[in-house]
C-alpha cells in the first residue's frame, strides 16, 4: 500500500487510547499519571428513530390488544405521564451533574494556577537571592583583587608599574564588560530563567525526584512512587541547607548558655525544661554517669549540677524558702504614698469599760451581744467623726487568757487607747497592755473611764500609772489623758480630738496602688460561708478576685464584707474587712499577701505547711535514748487530764489552749488533745472516747451525728460562753486528780520516867504527860535527843491498872509500843493525829 492512495492507516478501531489521571497527596502535592483506557461500544440510535421503550409505549397506547391485561386507558395514560416525568428529571439531573463538574474543574484549575504562581514567586525570590549573593561575592572578590594589585604596584619596580598603568583589554573572565561572574548568554538568546519556565511541570527541578516525570499505569499500581514522600517544607529546608553550605555559612549556631535555677531536689524532665534541652539527652547523660533513671524520677542537687555543667550551662542554687521571695516587694516611693486612717486599739483590764466606750463612740450596742458582758473576740470597726475623719478601731479582750490577742492588737495598731476605770485604778491586765504598747513602740492615750461614779478617783489612776513609767500630761509628762464616761458620754469629743491630734503627728501614709498586705485579726469557720478571716489591710488595696496567701492557707477573694455587714468591691489601707474564699482557717496573727497566680500561692502555702510540720516534729521529738527515758520517768508520776476543745473563732481557741496549759503543777496537768474552730463533729467524739476525755464547746454546739455518737459512747459534752466558767470548771476537774494532802496535828507530849518489864506484854514505859493529851487511837513517835527513832501506834495505854482512852496533861500513865521494845528512860513520846485535806489547783 502506498502513502498516496488516500486511504487511512490500518489499525484497530476499538483499540486502547491514552488518558491522564491527576493524583492528589498530602501537603498539597499532586501528580499527573498517564493511564490506558479502553473504549466501550455504545449503540447510539438515529436522531429520528424512537427508543424501544417509546415504541412499546406507543404501541401499547395505540393498540389496546398489546396492552398488559387489566390496564385501562386512564392507567395507561398515568403510566405514560410518569415515564415522561422520569425522563425529564433524569435530563435535569444530568445537566446539574455537568454544571457541577464544570465548577469543580474550574476550582481545580484555579488552585493549580495559584500553586503555580506561588512556585513561580518562590523560584524568582530564590533566584533574586542567589543573584544578590553572587553580586556580593563578586564585589568582595574585586575589592580583594584591587588590594592585591595596589600591594603589587607598591612592591613592583617603576618599569613594571608603568607597564601596569597602560590600559589593556578587559579580563576574559569578566566577559569584556567587567560584569563579574555573570553567566554567558545562551546561543539562542534565552537565559536560564526562560529555560526554567519551559521545564516547569516536567520534573526538571532537582527536588529529589519528587516531580521526576509521568508514570505509567503499572508504576502507579505497583506503588513505586505512591508511598510517603517529602513535603514542600522539607524540600525548602534542604534547599536552604544547601544554599548555606554553598555560602560557607553552614556552621552550627552558637550555643545559648542559660542560668539554671537548681533547688535541693528536681525532677529530670523539669531539669531538661529549665536547660531547654531534650529530655532524652539528659537521661542519656545521667545513664553515662551511672544513674539509671527515667524522666519522672527525682535527682539531688549535686547530680543535677554535674549534668548542667556537662551541657555547658550555669548553675544558680536556690532553696525551698526562695518561693517566698515573690511576696517581698521594694519600698514604696514617697510620691506614691497617700494619707490613711489611723488604727486605734482599745486596751485595758477586764470590765473597765473598753467595749462600752467604743459603743458610745459608735452609737452601737456590742456589749449586749457579748456573753457575760466581756469581749472575747477582737472586733474591728470604722468610725467617722463629726469633723469627717475616719478612724479604725480594734477592741481587744481584757481577760488574762487573751494575752496573745492583745499582743496582736498592739502589733497592727498605730495608737493605743488605754482604758482605766477611775474606781478600780491600775490592774494586772492594765499593766500587761502597757507592756504590749511599749514593746510595739506605739504612742498611748490614757482614757480614765467611769468618772461619773461616786467612787471615781482619776488622780489615783494618774499616780498609779507613774509606777509603770506612764507619765500623763497632768503630771508633766507626754502621754495624753482624757477623763471620759461611756455611760453619760462625757469627754468623748475630747478623746476623739486627742486621737486626731496624735494621728496628725504620726503622718500616717500608705501606698494604695500595690498588691495588698494585711494582718489577720480573727478567723473562724462559718457553717454557711466556710473559712472567714477578719483582715486589717495595712498597705495596698485588696480587691474581689485577688489571689492571696495567708500563713499556711491560700485562696481567692470571693467577697469582702465591711464592719456594717455590707459587701464592698475593695478595701484600702487601714480598712478592716471579712474575707471569704480561703481554702482553710488561718491562724489569727498571720499576714495576708496578694500574689500574681494560684500556682505561686499554692507553692508558698505548701512550703509553709511543710516547714511548720517539720518544726512541730522537731519540737516534740526526743532526739536521744536518754531523753526518751527521762521523759518517761518524768511523766510516770504526773496525772493528765485530757480534753477536746472546739471554739467559734481562732483567737478564742488559742486563748483557751494557753489558759489550759497554765493549769496544773508537778502532779497534775491538763492536756489539750485537739483544739479547733467550728462545730463539734463525730470525729471529735471518736477522739474523746478513745482517750477518755470530755469535750468542751466554747460558743459552738455539737451537730446531730455528734450528739448521737456522744450518747451511745458515753462522752460528756459541755458548752460554755464565758471563758471564766470554762477555766474554773477545768481547774476543779483537774483538782480531783490530786492526791489528798495528809495533815498532822500534834496533840501532846509525854516523857518516859521509868521502864518496866511486864510478863506477856514486854517493856512498858512509865510516862508523865507533860503537854496536851495522850490518846490511844493517835499516832506516836519516839524521840531520843530530839531525833525520831521510831514511829508507830500504841499497843496499850493504862492509868494504874485500867485501860483508858486518853490521859490529860500532868497525869502519869503507862505506854507500850506495837512491835517495838527499845525504849529508855529520858526518851520523849510525841502524840499526833492525821487527817486528809482536799487539794485544789
């Protein structure tokens, strides 16, 4: 067959034809695969010819004989309509699919164009960077060559220099234009940039075979190229490393040397985190040092220091107590300080009218709410005077048991008002209050109260205060004294003026714009509100939502309540508030500090709690065997009265425990097994039953389960609201443990005049009663040269031949001792009686 016969080339009409499949992978990667497809034979009817179904339907519709049996004309018409509707729906579905396919194809084309544009931009950027680097390298090389030429010209002879000065052709390496290392143009006039555009998509880039060309169907099915491939980011990193290496900048970055804070013990993973090193490397280094550890194990500071130095970092040793450094702030600047209200503490002896005086100032009734008319809590109040000045008052208890509460009041106060009753003068707690004020170096104002009583003698009060180095102004001293009457209101204005004058002299200031710091005046466990602390803010401002740490407890301020019972959003310096939101009841006297995060607060509280436990354990533990034996020997003869005590507030509990420790002597002592704040619970009853102790409740009651348990186990519960009654009852109970005291009464003396021997009786002393009376039932002692040589009882007492009960002074009698015969003439017999006397503490 010739080529010019006009016929087509022979071939299979239904043979395979080529096609492309676009494969998509992760990270936006795609691949075009060439596949082979086989065409299906499709029979297409001629345009004018009806379909077989249409023919059948038409035949059936036109010819009733060809219809299915039992089909009416209406039914046949409905079927034809349904068939036509189905065909129309099918046509619409086909159109919709075709439109969606076009949209998808357009979206794929858009994404493809975007990816190509990004690749083009990246490639152009890389080329620009490369051209800039080459230009910099060329300029550097030219500068070095110029320096070398200048050096050669200086060292060359004049003839050579003249020859070098003549102009000549440009160096061949510059291409005759001085253009550096610019690549020569291609023969066809196109540069590499055009060449790169032509090769895009053909796998011409050196990308590790990632776009290395088209695959056949067999290659795609065999999985040779369809597995895990490197991402674009990995390829870019590889190119960057190659570029750095080509520029000579592939050296490793300089190691960052860190200051690593090292506590006494540290977890391996935390050590790696502080060094910013991989945990696996740290574990490997430890294993190389002979320690087989995991990342969750704890190592000591010395081992960790070796590892830190091995990694090239610096060690900064810290201790556990450094966690408290976050609450130590710098001193306030003078420009930040603002005036604040003074804090005044009312102190004095019990029943001298401290609370009544404060009531008169406040126009309130607090004394009526105190059991027995005595203050048993530290009350904190704010009073606004007629002149507009705000004063913060602390009312402290006067009973001897509340020494520590008075000491706390003196520590947080600015001015002490010493209340002395004019009819009672200076008493023990008055002296104690004076000592507290002097120890705290706080100025004092003496308020001589009850001057309206007939027995009042203010001058005696002033004179008695001289004995304790308190010299009032009336006695030419510096301490202000004011005569007042809480009952009539006399002198209250003068007292407030004296307080205002003293506060003005002190120039009290504080910085309200800093984290708050305050002192816990009182703390209690409230049934409905949880742990509640009465806090006097000393500096800064305490706000709702602040995170704080107080003693061994921490919390977040849930609410602030002022002395009137109203909720307030914040409390500034010298403002007393109740703070809600603690996780436990703090100790009265603890300091409250606001910190920045819950983690810091929890860490500080845990450190303080552990330190307190260690301190208590060290104080209560005997360190040597000798100390243990001595303690057991000392306690052997001491009777203990155990008690369990619960109070309403922390200050009262502390005062009662201190009062209980003072009860007792070398024979008896009171031991407080447990003291706490809150209601008496079932666990308290269980502890009391195990130790045989009574339970005392001070202003608290037992809950229902505790009452039932106490009835079942026979545990006594006693309730008190006045501390006098509690202390007196415990003293009486402890006195019952004392052994009765034996008291001797001497009733007579007799001297032996002659000694007789009587058969069946033994030696009998003929005596003369020289003093008192001799009784047969009494005890006797035999004295020889005023030394007791025998003590016993009489076997017989006779007057003449008769046995008598007693012999009066000046009469003669015969005496014989029980089981003792060594009696001589001239000895003296001492006659006495014994009786038991009850002892009290």
